[in-house]
C-alpha cells in the first residue's frame, strides 16, 4: 500500500491531463464534519451466510468486477445479484474445480445475461485462474487464502496479487511503475464490509487500504471540484471516446484520484479528530456517484476496473 500511495503521488506531481486541486479539496473538507456511514450491502444484492462460502463468493465477484460500460444495460448489481442467485440455487457453483471449466455461454447462463458480456473471454480466463490457484495453493477455498494473511489487509492484497495474475493492477507512467490494485483492494474492502470487521473481515491494518480507483470515483471527484481535467481529456469524456488502458490520461485519472482522496482523508481526520478510513471514503464517494447515472465517466476497456 505504500507503493500505491507513493506511485500515485508521483503521478499526481507530474500529471498534465488531470490536476489535484488543493483549494478544491479544502473547500470540500470544510463542508464535511464526518463521513456518513454507508452500509456495505445497501440494496441486499450480495450473497452472505457469515461463513466461508461468502468469502468464495466475494473472490469470484471481485475477479469479475470490471468493465460494464460497453453494455448500456449491464451494471455491478447485475453481476453481484446474478452470482448471488447462482450460489443460492447451487452451493457448489463456485467450487474450485467448477470455476476452471466455465465457458462464456455458461457464465452468461449463470448470470442470466442474454448476450455476450463485455470482455467475456477475459472474465472466463480469470474464473479459470481463480479456480486453478485456489485448488493448487489453498485447498480450493478462498477462506484459506484469507486465513493465511494473519488479519493483515496489506498481506492479503499482496497474496492476491502474488497468486492471481489477473489482480496485478500495474501500469507504466513516464518510465515508472505505478501500483493501483483496485480489485485486490476491493476484495479486502468487501470482506471488511460484509463481515463488519469481524471473522473473515477482521484486519488489524484496514486503514492501510486506499480507495479503489475506478470509473465512478474520478467522475465524482471532478463533480465536487477536487479534480480538474485538461480540455482535451474533458472533451474525450464528454464525447464518450475510448481512452486506452495504460495511456497517460487513464493512469492519471486513477492515480490522481487515489492521491486526492488521501489528502481528503488526512484533512478530514485532523478536522474531526478521528481516523477516517479511505475504504469509508471510497464507499461514500461511490454510493454518491451511482445515484447519478448521467454522470460522465471515462471509458477504458480494462480487466482491472
């Protein structure tokens, strides 16, 4: 997580398409006395049984949790609820051996989705990867993966990135490696939220997690005046033009979001006298953003978010 913060700050200090507006951050923070506590599963769309099967569900969910925008009707809720219902109908649906065998049409059937999913081949590949590595290294159980981290969020992110290449959310920016780890971190955040910081969601260092840099958070930060875009980037987003994965614009959008929210977190913590968690800020910003479907976000075909 130190690498995520340091590399994001490095990008923000050299960014030409996205600017972190310090005065904008101060204005926003002045209006915030405390971060509203947002319920993790505020619409009841996730599977939860308070046990190991929930952990298995969350790892599968976060392996597939990326790139909905090419399909105007598909969103995160469809994925979360579709996987929930599949597991309710068949408790063995996410067994490690079965994850390794799913095809694209079978995944669609699992989700009750009527047409090919965006980046469907990649989603199937990542299911196979998760199933194979769980079977090879963790007795087929995501709960064993979580238990091996010793209640450390940092160690769990590292383990996930180490064992599952599809979670290695890195980019190169001006010759330097940038670490973002959106889906690895959101797995930790989902465990923490689902189990309310207990059992499989108990982490002694949950404060180490940053926000999960995706499509929604940068758009919200721009809306509230924390981020400013160059006219070229703003025009691309307004025109729904695709922004290439790993491009300077795309890396700056994500890295500057992380850096900006870290600054917000520090100021809010000082103002309130209480430690504010980035994971709480992320959930608050994300839940705010999804209330406005017309909010323009950048469009990048990527397996990482």
